[in-house]
């Protein structure tokens, strides 16, 4: 095996590890969202729409959108993000 082959194998392992990390992160975000949604509906959606409400909504849903965009660009749809 040449050094180029070893480098390619090393990069393949790194990419695979990165994909597993992204999937694990996405899974944790989705689980957290599902588990906290009833409390969010009960306490946040029915409260007054002030600055803290908008900050909460932005932080909660922006992170979900970033995770979806990152994971979809990392693996199943590579042509989508080119």
C-alpha cells in the first residue's frame, strides 16, 4: 500500500466518523424536541409574545433547521448542496 492509499483510507474513516457524529447529534435534538414539545405548547405557546418568547422560538427552531441542513448536506443528498 502506498501513502496515497493510506491517506484515502484515513480520510474515509474521518468522513464516516463525522457522519456518525452528525446522525447522533440530530437524533439527540429530535428526541429533545419530541420530549419537550408538550411543555412548550403548555407554557410557551400560550404566553405573551414578548422578546423572551421570540428569543426562545428563534433558538429552538433555528437549531433544528441548522441540524437538518447540516445532516442533509453531509450525506443522503450530496447533489442538493453542491
